[in-house]
């Protein structure tokens, strides 16, 4: 129980520290900004700062499968080849765009145009696009991921390059801030 309480305190602290960065990103993009961590081979959305409204067919839950989430893809990218193979054996589709094969995942990660960005187009939900980047600790390990999510047409209209640049700028500030205050250093 104590371990769970300590984890919750750390999570609350992380959200508290990152809300200003997330709000600034909402102001720059007008889109929802999400903060996610890896929990039991799923992405757990810790916090969302909401941007402009949009309606999707399904409600987005607090967790999602790694392979159909751009934040999840960052965590999958840390898996060993064996762990990836095991994960993708049980991967299921949510849309016709969902990657369910390890080879497709590896190709996606190896050929993405910007090495610090992962984009998914309608892999979780039709009409939804997400753009994510990792936030790393002082040893280079991905601890959390930050994403922009919104309707495909609106993000494309606003300009994917502008969205990606804004996300990278805030994520860099976030990583630098957390390292400056010693957030990742365990006692």
C-alpha cells in the first residue's frame, strides 16, 4: 500500500510540475495536450489540458494500447526484440490504420521524418491524429510522453510542422526543467 501511495504522490507532483508547460502548449496550438506514462504495457493518461472542442465517435479512456497510441509507440520503442514480438502477438486493431505487426512498427519508427516525433493518423480512432515526443530522465530513459491530439483535418490545416515544432520546444523545456530541479533523481 505504501508503494502505491508513494507512486500516486510522485504522479501528482509530476502533473503539478508539468501543467504550466502543457498550458503554454495549448495556448500555442489550441489543441489538447496529453501526458502519458507506461503502466502494465499500456499508456496511462495522467493528465490532459483541453484545447478547442471536438467530438469523436468513442470516448477516449484513461489507458490505451501501446501500438495504437503515439505516446505508446515511444514506450514500445524501448522494448527488446523479444518483448516486442510477444507484445505484437496479442495486438488487436481499433481501426484499419492500426499497426498490429512488429515489422510495421519497426519500419514506422525507423523511417519517421523527425526522430524526436511519432505521429499516428487514425490508429486509435477514426478522425483522430496525435503527435508525441518523449520526456527523458537524466540517464536518457523515457519516463513520460507528451502529445498533441485533435482532429486530423484541423491539425493538418494548422500545419503539422508548426505543431511538431511547438511540441518539441515545450518537451525540451519540460525535460530541462525536470532535470534542473532534480525530479528524476531517486533518493
